[in-house]
C-alpha cells in the first residue's frame, strides 16, 4: 500500500510540466512543421533517429527517445545545438532560418514530444513540506483544510526506483502515445465469452449429422453475379485485362518504392501493399476464395519475362519438364517463406520502409520467374508461394468453389483437357483434374479448365461455408504443420502490434546484450511462439489419446484434427485486418494523385490520432464485426471437431461426449487469447 501511494504521488509530480517548457510558440510558427521540414530527415518523425539517412551518418544523429538523451540533453543544450549546430557532425546551425523565440519553441516541442519531464522537482521536495513530520508541519496543519494526511516514511530507495522507472516512459500526455487503435471493449467480448461454454455444452451432448448436408448452387443462377461470371468465363481476355491492371499496380509499387518519398504514409508502395493489398487479400478469401491468385502480378510478370506470353500456352521449347524434387513437393517451403516474410515485415519493419517493400515485391517476382525456368508448370504457386498457400488453405473455409456442372460428364471424359490442356490453353498449373478433386487448397482459380473443357462442364458455385474444412479435405502431415504455423504466425503478428511488445523485446534484448535492432531477440520470440503453439496442439492430441486409448495413432490423429486451427487463425486474421482497413489507410486518392509522395511531409502525431479516431465506419460496427468473427471462428472449430472425430477410432468408431473435450478446450483457449489480444490497443502500422 505504501509503495502504491508513493508511486501515485511520484506520477503526479513527474507529470507536472515545468515553467521553462510551457512557453507559447510565436504567432504563426508551428514547431511540428519546423521539426518535420528541418529535423525529421535525420532524427526521424518519432525522434528515434531511425531513418535511411541516419544509417549512413557518423556520428549518428541523436535519438531523443533514448535514456542517454533524456539525461544529457537539457532544453538549453537543445536550443544551443539548433542555434549554432554541432561541430564534427552533420548538424547545421539554424540561426539564419529561425528566430530565437522560434528556436526555443522548436526545442520545447522536441522536449515535450520525444523526451521526459525530467525537470520536474523531486517528489520528496514536493511532499515533505506538507506530509512528512517536520518543524513546519504544525503551521501547515493550522491553515490547510482538510488537514494533510501523515504519509508513512517511504521505503529506502523507493523514490529513486520510481523516478528511474518513469524516466524510461515517454512523457505523460505525449500525443504520440495516443496513435494506437482502441482495443475491443469488454462489452463486445462478453457475448463471445458466454457463447463459448454454451457451444461446448451443446457439442458434448449432441451427435453430428452424418454426412453433413452441403449447399451446392451455381453462381450462374444468381442475378447480377451470373452476368459477371459469364463475362469472365467467355474467353481469356477479361482475365488478361485484370492481370494487366494488377501488374501495372505492381510496377508502380516498384517505382514508388525505389524512387519515391521515404515517408511510408505518403508512398504508394507502402500504402498499397501494407495498407490495402495484404489486409484485403485475406478478407477477399471470405467471399471469393483463391480468386486473387488468378490475377497475381508476380506470376503474370514472370510469365511475360520467361515465356513472353500473357495467357496462351508456351511453346514446348520454352517450358521445362523438370519435376520438383520429391523433398520439396510439400508445403514446408511455403511455410518457411511465410515465416521469412513475417521476419521481414515485423522484425525488419519493412512496412515503414518503401524501398524495402519494393525489394520484397521484386524478390517474389524473381522467385516466380526462377521457378518457371527450372520446373514444370507453376511450381512456385503449388509449393513455394507463401501468399498463395495461405490463400489456398484459408479457401477451405470459403463459400465458393470451382467444380463440374455434371460429375457424370467428367467420369466419361478420356481426354482430360483440364489436366493436359489444349494447343492454346495451358494445362492445370497445379496438377489438378476436374471431377477428381474435392478441395480448394491448390486451385488457383486460373480459369484454364473453364476455357479448355470441350463440354463446358465447369462452373463456379456457392457451397456451405467451411464445408470443405469440416469433413471433406483430406489430412496430410505437411498440411497439418502449415495450419498450425498459420495460427502461430497470425497470433504472433497480433502480439507484435500491442504496446506491451516493445517492453518485452527491449527487456529480452537487454538481457541478451543485443543492440538495436534486436533481430536475434525477434527471431527467438517468433520461434518460441511457433513452438508453444505446436506444443499446445500436440498436448491436446495426447490428452485426447489418453482419455481414449482406442483412437488412431498420434500422427494420423494429429493430421486429422489439425483443421481445427484453420478457422481460429482465419477469424483472428480477419478481425485484426479490419483495424488496418478501416482505421489506418490514408487518403487513397491523395496517394494516387502523388504516388511518389513528392513534397509530402510525415503525418504529425495529431494527424495520426485523428486518422485512427475517425475510422471509415463507426467504432461499434468494427467491434461488432470483430466479435462476430471470433464467434464464427470458434463455431466452425467446434463443427470441425464434431465431424473430424467421426471414424477417429482404430475400428472406425466416433469420439463423442467428454472424450472430445480436450480439443474443444484447445479451441476455447485460442479464442480467448485472440479476444484478449483484440482487447489491447494496437500500434499503428504505417
């Protein structure tokens, strides 16, 4: 209690601004704009000296947010440095640009925005005259109403420890602290938390239907949508036009990334890739499955470069008939590449680096082109592409599929144009035969089977949501690990965007003695998160087998039940991306009008705050959609458990009742953790 009381007093004291930092700036002078135009190029928009220019400067510019700067740089020294410059560094003097009062206002802005209230009087000096027994206490008590409380003597070193702790925290009231997305309120979490036990109890006492009844309805029978489907299926040119559009955007990303502004929120590359494309491509799976893969610019540009063809089948002399080595004919390469992209995105922070974003886009094109040169068909799409495989696995939950109009027609077919192609149309790029596969995982919606089928027996159709994941898709050992990895990376992604992440990684890096950037620490945490998720899932499987020894062996059961991870990852991914889409995307028309960001300035802390607090749709709608998505993910996970436990016994029996509880508790634990993450504030990405 005593420590809490002294902590409260210390916070109050340190949050009191001092007189030499509160002078009003001269009329018409905006210190934030002055900082953006004169200082941010070296010291960074957040004062942390993390800029492209700073990386090549010796000595490096000051990091205003560092403990060393907070202790060393007094307001007077900042004024002197701005006025006269610093010898032996790239810091010029700005006395000829700004007046004395403007320099003082700029120094005050730097101190108040990036540094701590270090000039506040000692907490002991403030408290002693009124609350600590002293010769003056009686005089104070006579005049004070109410009489000041007699505080206990603070523990030895408590004030110093509190002061040291506060000096490591950005200044209280700093507007940049509010550049976080608000977390999901508890009143939106509560319905989901109540929904979870109700669903578990229902699932334990009810029997799943066998087999599951699935909706199958052609899109060509739905008004408006039917016309669009017919246009896309009429020939290769509509799809080719869309490919040209996405490839043009991709090339603009390259140009803007390499030659545009380094300010992420004004550069077309970072705004399109991280603010729009990556969130939207995951959301699109919910509605159109793997349709993005059909117009992917990486593959389109690679085919143009390697084959000089946009859609026609390449000549035999241009193609390689070399099969992918057996060791690589799985989704492990895609999983490792996905972890690598996560490392680049979150560890290296390329979401705020337009040039690095363009470099990543170039790397994906190079990998696609090398794959076309070395291997048959589109091996990159089938085995290596981290985005394509993520979309493919999520598409098991999608409400649409490409299937035969009449299964009997496919059964009678002997030429198999869908698999072998025609002289004009290429064969299925991922080695699928229409009528003989029942899952979306490796279908990239390219439309080749639609164009090559002589009987026009191919159609897009609606189906029951998640019906494929519930009981249709076949289990595979590598696929099981991909789904577990997908969940681990999704949750890890959410953790890295919470305020507590910075404290964690800083503390661990300090313990390991690692300097900034803490890439080793980040790699260890990414690996640890993946290992913990795999261990939790494996533990649930082992408990399931302990409760029912008659179940299948560990490996087939592990693969069979891994589908439960899919809706848990997908719902969390969607809920997370809603924040980016509705709160973070800058004015797209402004960025399109100036894709290179020429002459643009970094957003101020207030502008960032206004962007987040004025989302495209009301807060309650965002929160409601997030809650519904989490409930949806858990519901689908329970359905998968109920149906996947059928024939899970060695003799083909069904795991029912309490014996399926370990998997349901696993799904509940992951859902609750995702809810907790959503309830935390989220740090702005751009």
